[in-house]
């Protein structure tokens, strides 16, 4: 593969794996507040750049054209066997950094479910990776003194975030991860690949 794939590239790949599509349709799903864009939004130029990169890497291929109403014809892409393998591997790989879990982990769970897949392998792998980190954060929170108030706040926030994610994973694995009517609306919103 010529260059490392980004989350933007892999998200475009996942949507093409769901259903053959052209760049305009993909950009519509990835716009702010749209189907997938409410979790991970990608601008139209970045979608087209991702398509070019995926095609060069042999992960998608052009399979047809759709006539444009007033504009140019739109190239329709389909995922290749290699693209599907790359996608499955990415979807099952846990997210390394807690700062990315809020967006990338949730994105992977949602993309897996949209494709009719079972997110349990990812949930179990993410939980396994997260438990030792939570234990380390608990020690950090206990050791951070009042002389470093900024560090105390960051450590407490990271610990709360990580434990909330563990609760989400456990509920999801139990089949009880449904939003309650008392939800305060503090769930994830749009992310743009920035930490």
C-alpha cells in the first residue's frame, strides 16, 4: 500500500463496502449532522481525495458511471476483496488512545452495525486494552497533588471518560446499551480527526 490510510479513508471505504456509491453520495452521508457525519464528518474534497487514494491502493475500483443531471458524470465505486480485508481488520482493531475513543471507537461500532456485522470482537478488544489504562489512571489520580491543579483536572477527566467508555462497552456486550429517556444529551457529536 502506498500510504497509510487515515480514518477518513477507512470511513469512505466502509461506506462503499455497504453499497457501491459515487463521491457525491458519500459526501452527503459524511456531512455534518448527517448519517455518519454526526460521528465523523468529512468534507467533499477529502472524500474525493480518499477515493483516489483507495483506488490507487487497489481497495476500491470504478464499476460504472451515473449520469449527472446538470454536472459531470459520477464514477461509481465498489470495494475490492483486498479492500474488504483491510476494512475488517481496521474495524476489529481497538483504538489506541482514549482521546480517539469518543469518536473513532464509536465510529467503528456504528459502521460495523450499519454493515450488519457484530461489534463484539471490537468491544472485547477495546475493553481488554482499556482496563489496564483505567487502573493506571486511577493510580495517577491518587498521586496527583494539589500543587498541579491542571494535571489533577486532566487526570480526573481522562479517568471519568475511560470509565464511562467501559460502562458503555459492558452494557453493549450485555445487549442493554440503549439510550435512556433521561439522557442529558452529553453523547458524542461531530469529530474531524483532530485530537
